[in-house]
């Protein structure tokens, strides 16, 4: 297992040629929030990621392994629930109310001017 404990946000300062040769690891939102996890990169190598607690990985971040190799973090595509106001009975104020209630339940949410996005949840749907 290849140990990783260093993160370069968005690959800042790294030469494009190095980033081009880096392997990739595709992680969904839940996994990118974990500071300790095991996974595999695009070359099939087993990775053990050990980052400081509270670290959140973003798509485009670069991990540096103990052997000096680089691994680009890719945000895995995920299904989401898209919440919009009812065209015939609702208004944009309904989105504000929905965002308030979802936030009160500590639901991760993406806010847009005309819609909200949340992770699929049969109860909230």
C-alpha cells in the first residue's frame, strides 16, 4: 500500500507536464470528506490516504505519495435531487424556505438562483 499524507490544493505550483503524468483517483463527495481512507488509483495501486482531520478533497487537488508520485483527485459524477419551485403555485421564495429547512437538518446543499441540489434522499424527496 502506498501511503499519502500530503495534499497540494488544485495542483498549485506544479508543472503541467507533471500533472499530465499523474495517475488519478475518482472519489465521490462522501469519500472526499474523509481524512483516512483506502482506495485504488487509475494504475491499480492501493492507496492509503492519511490527511489531517477536517481536510476535504476537491476535484483537481493533487496528492503526493511517500514515493514522490502524484495522484490527481477527480470528483466522481453523482446523482442529485434538483429542487425547483412549482411553476403554477410557487415562487422563488419557496426555495429560500426549502434551503432554510434543509440547512436546519444539516443537509449538504448546493444553492443556485433558480434551484437547489441535494444528495438523493427518499424521505426528503
